[in-house]
C-alpha cells in the first residue's frame, strides 16, 4: 500500500470539525456489520473525537460506549465535551447523533500518566506463535471482519457442525489487515473483535449485539508505538448468560506478554 | 431496629425532586470515606436517580460511574436524563453536580428482561460458610466500612506486619450492617466494597481512588429479593498495575453460586 493511501481504519474513523462544535463523520462500508457499523469502529471513532479535541489532556485511560440504537449508513455527528478537567485527569461526555437523535452515548477518562510501581498479574494464555496458527477463512457476509487478520487458537467462529460447547473462551492472534501500527483507537476496535460468546456456546448464530462496552487502557502511547504492526494475542470469555443478556471479559496482550488493554461488555441476545 | 427507622443505606441514597428536574441529595456522614463519600454509595445514589425517575423502563442492566472530582460534604444535585428510549431498553446520561460543577459522570442502561437460555460459566471461589469466617475488626478511621459486615476468606485488609504479596485477590463474605434486603442499589455499592488492590500487593496504604466503575447486573429484581439479607460472596483482583493506574475485576455471588453482578474498575494510585 503506497504511503499516500490512508488505511481503511483511518478513513472509517475520520472526523472533521463543524462550526457548531460537533465533529462530523461518515459510516464506512468497509466496516459494516449485519446492521449498521461494527461496534468497535464506532467506539474507536468516539475515542478519536476525544483525542482530536483541542482541549484533550493526556492519554486515554478508560472508555465506556453504550450502543443505544442502530447507526444508519451515512453521515453522523459526534459531540465530545470535557465535563470536568483536573490537573492530571479529564472526564468526557460523548454522544453520537443522527438526525437529532442519540444513537450512542459514551464517557471517557484521559490523563497524564507517570512512572510508578508496576506489576502484571495476569498471564497470556498458552498459544502457538502467530505464524504457526491458521488464518480464519473469510466469512463473506460480515464486511468488517475482512479488516482483521484473525488466527484462532481456541474458540473459532462456529460452523454448521460445531455443536454446543460448555466454555465460551476464544483466544486468537489478531491485527489490522492490511497491517497498521497500533494506537489507542485501533486498540479500542480490537477490544470488540470477538464475535458474540453465545454463538460459541450454542454452536449457532442467534440475534445478539453489544449493549455497553468498556475499555481500560493499560499501555501508554509509547508502548503501543513499540508494538508497531505485530499481532496482539486476544482472549475473551463470558461469565453469566441469562434473561436476554451476557457479559464478556477480554484481555489483549502485546509483546512480551504486556497487557495492553482489558475490556468488558454486556451483550443482548435472543435464544 | 424498629421498622419505622430507615436503614442508613436508604438515608444515604435518598433523593427528592426539585422543580428544575434535578434530584437533590445530601452526603451521609455514615458513608464517609477518607475524602468525600464512599464511591459505592455515590454509584448507588446515581442508580437510584435512574430508578426513581418517572420515565424509567425496566431493571438496571449496566452502570458506569466516573469519579471526576471529590464530592464535598453536604448537598448535591443529580441530573438523570433518558438519552434514548427503545421498546425494551433505555439509555441514561447522568451527572452529579455541586455548585454548578460536575463531580461525577455516569451512564446507565435499563431494560425489560425476558426468559432465555441461561448458563453460568464462572464458579464461586472456595470459601468456608459465612458463620465459620471471622468478622474483620472495625477499622475506625474509615466510616463507611462500619456499614458492612466483612468476613475475609483471603486478602484481608493489610496490617503493619502484612508485607508484600504477589496476588491481589480478596475474597470475602459481605452484607449490609445492619442487614438489609438486597436490591440493585445495594448491590451496586457492594461492587465497590473492595479496598484498593495496591494496598494488598504492597502491604501498606498508598494514595488511591477509583476513577471509573462499571457494574453489569445479572440478577433481576426477583432474584435479589430471594437473596434477602443473606451474605454475598465477593471476590476481586487486579490484572495490571502501572503508570499510575490499575484495573480490578470483581464477581458477586449469591445463593447457590448465582452470579448477581460482575463489576470492573480503573483505579488511580501513587506508589
């Protein structure tokens, strides 16, 4: 890819400033899901809106995105407002709006990080090296997946003969396709790269969609820059399914087993 | 306690309606933390503001609270606004305000739950029965803790001779003190009942405070009602500490190992 061509991720999350303080964007066909855009690209776009805001303080620390309604293909506006700015942290209130109606609500915290005592308690799951794992075959009917190189170690996307399983864990190597240096926005989208855990448990596709997604950013910009285009080892599982919803907790590991992000979501399902 | 005396939790989370649509509350001395109120009581108060709103649809599904600034002892206002109402889910934008300044931002999702396929993947940690575990001694200098009966199975609050540990897990039996029937608001506060994990790892107290807290509610109102005043088995651990922040993931188990809530937070620390 020549250097002058923007990466599809950057095109999909691009925003421009309007005179009313609203940032304008457009959905990207490349990141389309069954209905509306891939939730991860929406989350990444909202983080971008914070990061490109002239008042933004420091690196992303946390982000919560609530998927209130489907986003229609086409133009949208993002209102990102610093609700409170302290000396070293800043709290954001964010809304994605289409035709005057809120489709997505979000909050974010950014801040200046300083060196402190550090420790990682969680270990990356066992996995063969990236190049020894088979790439997942293209799905065809879900466009956004083509923007990711997915290599499942366990818990691949179920096929007709997969049947029910009693463990909802998926572990996979993943990176942007074509490869793209990792940053906080791309990491945000990666946190939502797991298909609904109920598919894996039931061995079939059922109606499902993320209701709320939270990302905790553990890696600073420098650590993500050092990760470059190397694949990330991502793992996710559910804890409880019932009464129309389940949760999912995920960990994304970078070079040398560093936890780049931990992420959680609540997912609607019908089964 | 005679039936006519409200429980301290209900007094601390009480709100009244003002003519401007803002709900008014007051901090409670009984739930005071080192600086400002216990984060769990603030989260519970914000959930209450949603639940008592005349337009509220269904049960709580998720809640995210961002602690933007200390809350000063005294009066505060809560603005809880339904940003989007669908047929079976509703998305809330919430702010706690003092003297015109935002101290806390939050979002919540409520909705109507329907019976579906259900499964619990996560098991409660091993623990002796409640009545075979010693109650934690009162701390004295942190008032809100007196409102909880805490019985630590592992990871008790460190004392001077505790020393460093390599595992941040705390598991404890916990319930309101005096006992009070469990509901979503009380469960929300319980999700923040763990002291900062960095204390346990370092074997000492350091400056620390929750930046963002998320609760996923797995139990419906009926399930919480069936729990009554029985103690909850709660467990929490961190995944990565570094550059001034760590995360914490928690699970709260009720009768028969039911996962009542899963909860996550990002915590600031200095060490």
